[in-house]
C-alpha cells in the first residue's frame, strides 16, 4: 500500500472489525418505571455474561446500556482470551505473595475455560480457536523480565515454555509462551448470549443512561430521562462506575490503545503475541467470514495525553508492513482502565453498599476479566462462596504498590490540571478543515472547536465537567478526551465515557435552518 493511500485510509472514520462483520440485535430505550430483582448497568461482555448467569438461576434481570450493546470496550478489543496479561505474575508474587498470584491465574484461566466450555456445549460459531499466548522481549534489557516471569510461572505451576525464536517476523530476543489460551470473535459469541437473554425474558434497554442510585430501603436506579428502576440489587458493569462512591476515579487510570485489521501477504503463524516492553505491540491472526487477516495493536498512552492520534495509527501501519501487510481493512482505538495494583475491582461497591456491586479496571484483558467478573458477581449476589472474592475485592488495601502509584498518578493529574489551565489554543478556527477539531483561543481563553463534515462549527468550553481539568482533541475518534481521569466527550460536548456525567458547555453551535441556510 503506498504512503498516500495509507494516509487517506487512516484519516477516515474508525470502525472495529467486530462491528464490521456482525450485526447485533437492537433494543428500545426504557420509557417508564420498572420493578425487578437485579439491574445490570452496562451491556458489554461483563454485563451480558452476568445477566446470562443470573437469569439461568431464575433471577429476574433488567439490563440497561447507555449506548448500544457492546459499544464500549467490548466491541473494540483484541479479543484474546488469556491469563497471560503481558508480564504480571512475577510482580504479583512480589506484592501479594504466591497464594494470591496463583488465585489470580486460576480465576483467569477458569474464565478462559468457561468460555471454551460455553462454545463447545452450545456449538457457538465465533471463530473460537485455542492458541498459545506469547509475550516477547525484542530488546536486551527486557530479557531478564522474561526470565523472571518464567520463574514465576514455574513457582505457580503455570504451563509455559521459554524460547529464543518465533515463526513470526519479529526481532525476538526471548519469549515466554503460555499454553492453552484462546481467541474468538467477541460479538459472534455475545450474539449467542444476547439471544439466550431474550429467550430467558431478560429485559434489555439500549440508549438508557443511569445517572443516580439510591439504596434505602431498596435500590433504585434513576435514568437520565427521569425513569426509575426499583430492584433488590444493582450490578455496575459499565466501563467506569457511573455511581462513584468508592473514589474509583482516583484509583484507576485510563489508557487508549490503537488497533487495525490488515490483510497480509501470507497468513501469520498461530499464536497471540504481545511485546514485553514499549512501544507496545500486539499481533494475532483473525478470520472473519472466511477471510484471513491479522490484527495488530499497540501505541498505548494515557487518555488525553498522546500525540496526534493519526500518528499512532501511522506507526502501527509501519509495524504492520513489517509483517507483510498489503491492505488495511479497518482501524479503531479503545480505552481501558487499570487499577493502582493492576488487579480489577470486582465485588461490593463499598463496605457501606451491601446491594451494589461493581466490576471495573480490566487493564486491556476484558474478555477474560469480564467473564471472571460475571461469575464472581453472580456468585456473590446468589450468596455462594467464590474462592476469588478476596483477591478482587474493591475494598482490598495493600500499601505497596497502591500508595506509590496513587502518588504518581494523582501528582501527574495535579500537573495536568495546572498545565491545562495555562495553555492557550495554538490553532486558529479559520484554518480548521471540515471534520477537524482543535484547541483554539477564543477571546484570549482556551476553547475547543470542531467543524463537522458539512463545515458547521461547534465551540465548547474545554473544562472537563468532572473535576475541571482541560480536555484535549482526539482527531482519530473525533472526541474530547480528559487527561485526568479519562472522561470522553463527543465533538459537540456530550458525554461518551465517565466519570463525567455532564456535557461540556457549548459556547457556540452553527445550525442549518430548514431552508438549508446556516
Ligand atoms: Fe476527572 Fe476530567 S475526568 S477531571
């Protein structure tokens, strides 16, 4: 693919290969009050799987999703089902000891096996394939990390193999293979689960935004449109807990990453590959409707703090070229939250909320972590023992590394708060092209301008409505992203992703009148 064609392709709007190849059913908005047993907020893999498990046990469930099902991280994943979360076991042993590190592995491997069992039992057509997961060092300084991780595998009894060469065209110094992992098409898999929910009379509502909750005497979920859902329990399975009564915004940090599906000269060998160091690179094969492709990902950075997003896609395209890419089929990006100690928060929202549960902070491993979260939440709600409750409890506290990470993250947030306030926009509104946005200077103040595809201008106040940091423009996704806690807004200011709940203040919006005049 020549450079100009590639640049044109990458400036087009993003779309994920999963949504390009599967159409999920759609559901109506909630338009009245309801009474049920369990309300699940969030229609990604965690919410859908939790709804499936609870409905199977006879619990009356309502599932609400702020946008469309799977439109959060689930529809934008690499769809690896694995307990190999890059390098983590040596670190977990160091911070929590062997017993907890082993429980972390078993919980994730259990989720991988559960998905495999579902696929086999129900003959779900979702391109599920058993694959080895491979973390590789491509620099000398990372070799020692691979060796330490291999030693952690040995201590924990994780089936693994160390190698110094791979069949893939990557400059590998040393690699660690975790056997018996898997990959799939997440939306084909969830399409089956959604159909099962419908059969079990689970009520599903899309474009239904939960904005508030109350817990006494019973739980009530309040929606943006003023409706109420009365219930016994609420499970918050949204990307970010919309009801943040546990200071989750200061205990997780958001990162964006970039992906593309490409057609290569030759199919790549089996395996799901990820680099140990930076820049992060992830590679796996992919088969959609009989067409063999390769999925490449990486270029991770904290939300709102990256360079121009087009540059991230360009760098990935250069990497894809080294694997023999001849055509970019589609490209997209994703946002994930990581907790301070890297273990997701799954369980009661806080010690004061006995009927509200949360699952968040999956660090980019949401297919496995989301499934294990669903199993854990279902057990907790049904008052069944689960051996992994303590490891994932949101109420856990371990001084190291939590305090250190908290100081680093919140220190850098304070820095962004001040820096953002001092920065003025460098771009000029009159130089904006159609479908382009930028931070501009308006009457000497920082503002956000976007000209849509028809050339109509919107100007927003770039002050994040969560805690006042200054949002930055993301040209790849046409969004305003906050560098502090990861809130994201549409180009016109509406909230896409929390913790912010209110839109950016609109300072100006150009409309078409009925006769087409501006
Ligand atoms: Fe917290 Fe923007 S997300 S200040």
